[in-house]
C-alpha cells in the first residue's frame, strides 16, 4: 500500500471520528439508530437534524436510549429542571451525566429539552411589500418594517420600526409611522420585568403624535430556535395629539408574541397589543399582526401578513377599523 493510500485512510478515519464526536445518537426500540444534532424535545417528540436531511421529529416512545456529547437544559416529568448530557455505561444502558455525577436515566423521563441559551445572541430582519395598479384607478401600497433583538445574559433589547403608506389617484390615504424600544430583564428562566417607549404618527387618521412609556412584567412559556411564546402586562402612560387636541391617559396593555417553525423553511407568527384606557381619554385599542414567512434562498424570505387595527373612539371622521394585507420579501440576519 502506498504512502498516499495510508494518508487517505487516516484522513477518512479522522473525519469520521470528528463527525461522530460532534453528533447526537438516537437508539430506537426497533434497532435503528439515527445520528445527527438534537434540537429539542417537545410535545412527546424529539426533533433531530441529520447530515443527510432537514430537521424531522421522532416519537419519544420509539426511543430506547440517547447519547450526546453536548449538554442540554432538561425539564423532567416531575417539573424539576437539570442540565446535563446523555451517555451509555459499560453495559450499554443510558445515563444522565451532570455536575453531581451520573445516574441511570430513561428518555421517558423527559418532558422538554432545549439547547442551553447563549450568553450573547442577536437577530435582525427587514422586509418590504409593494403593490400598485393603474387604469381606471391608480393605487400604490408600500409597507416597510424592521425589527432587531439583542440578548446579553438576562438582559434583552428589542427595536421595531414600521412605515405604511397608501395612495389612490394621487391622494394619500394612509401614512403611518411607528417606532418602539423595549427592554426586558429575566428575573428567572421564564419571568421577566420590562419597560419600553414608543412613538406613532398617522396624519391621515388625524393622529399627530402618540408617545407611550410603560413598565410591567411578563412570562415566557418557551423560546428556542424553532418557537417562541410570551405574554406581558404593563401599565402605560400615553400622551397624544388627536385632531388638534392634546391629552394624557393611562392604559393597561396586554402583549402577546408567538412564533413557530412548521418546517425548517416555514414559520407562522402572531403579535398583538390590546390596550384599555383607564383614565384620560375614553378609548380601547387593538393592534394585531398575523402571518407567515417562507425561506426561499439563504437569508431571503417571503412574508405574508394581515394587520388589524381597531380603536373604539377614533378621531372624528376616521374609521374604527383599519386592515392591511401585505405580501413582500425580506432578509434576516443573526
């Protein structure tokens, strides 16, 4: 055997060893074995991404043993939580390895499992939608929106920007500007305190300015690479100039944020803020956004959404309800 042949065999062996060292392994009860990267365990399924395919789910009841070289954050059936990795003992039985040592373990004991959160993480996205028509009626609809998140340990910062413009036969029918900044501090893994400031203008609806400043608390049911659900309740001070009249009010605001990957390329989402005026102006406000994003190439995605805005007491001459349908393209960075 030549020297080159020896080197090729050694290189292949080393590559296989490295691949195995970085992999998680599911040993199934039917004797099959799946090697890949475990993403999470949720709702009775373990999600794993293999080198030869996209992420897919396996029923936990079909799993006999798990082996991994990485640590996971694990919630057990008794609702206790532990951080550790999975290994096999000398008899091939599954054990859980933690700081305290190792102990016999079964996949059936897992309620939920996630990869440990990174100390620093960030993401940003921006998308725009445009539609128009000409002929009997000339119309133009333009929507640009962007959001960014930065997480440093227990601290999270979020910025949102939005510009929505519509015109018909040369006359502007909508010109809405929105911006907001929010800060969260996680006092536990799921509970957080929050504060934020926002600004909105919509001259067509005779809203010259609406400035909000509030603080409250929230609860995060889950957040990982594939899903997010959190709610918060806040007391918010509102200063607005509506139809030339300025005033101050206090509101209670309930916020919900939801994201879920249906597949590796398809995400659904829903956000809403429901505000009840407690004093000052008599008004209730609902702002909702519901839609989906579909990855089409690299960081580029298609976005389709429906925005619903409703006010119980809008400015005189303005409608209570405003609905926007948007279909566009965007980019996500992280």
